[in-house]
């Protein structure tokens, strides 16, 4: 076992080598955090994660699509039921909402959000109101849906960069 005196000056993981300078501050790594967060979702068909990053490249919020607190198991995850009230869409909190609500800073103004799926129109409104300046997305599979077009229009009107 290494005592406190011997551990000083050693990089984490041992070896005594130099500290890495490229440790985490790349867009690919932040998107990887969003994708990893998505794996926590119980949604059987659409797993989405989001990661909010400050201007100094610190992760300040992470979220994934989930039921509201205390409601897990009480509402359906399906999307193909005949009755709209038996579909997940009225109940699920999207990854973007959860990332904003889970923030570990006073606000997320001027931050960048990395998200696995292009935000819907409801999330676009949250992103705008929160002051996020940029949205980096992995997939735009719903690009032809009216809600996604509305989202694009909202984000563009607010001057939020999407890529």
C-alpha cells in the first residue's frame, strides 16, 4: 500500500509519468458522455442523453430521457398504443430538460449542449430560455417531422448555433 507521502507527485494510475494535457476537453469526449448517459434511460426504443459543457470545458449538467421523479413504472414506455394517453410522449422528460434541471452550476448561460438526438420544439424552448448558445447533436433522424422543423426555426431565431 502506498502511503500519503509516497503518493505525492505521482499521476493517477501510477507510473510517475507526466499529466496528460488532452484528458477530456474534446467535443468527441463530451458527445461520448451524452451517449453514455443515454444508456441509463429505460426507454426501450429511443435512448437519448445530453451533456452541458461550460465555456471553460467543464461538464455542468448531464441528463437522459426518463419518467418524472416518483413516476417511474406508473406510465407506459410504448409509442404505438391506440390511445394517446397510453403512449410515452405525454409523460417522458427529455434528456435536455433533465440535463438543465441537473445542472451543478448557478446557470447554463453561454454553455454548449451535446445531445444524441436533435432537440424537439419543447426542448428548443428550454434551451433558449436557459441561455445555452450552441447545440451539438449526433443524430437528426426526425428531421422531417414538423416538431423538428419548429425546433430548427426556434433555435435559429434565437441565434443558437446547431451542428
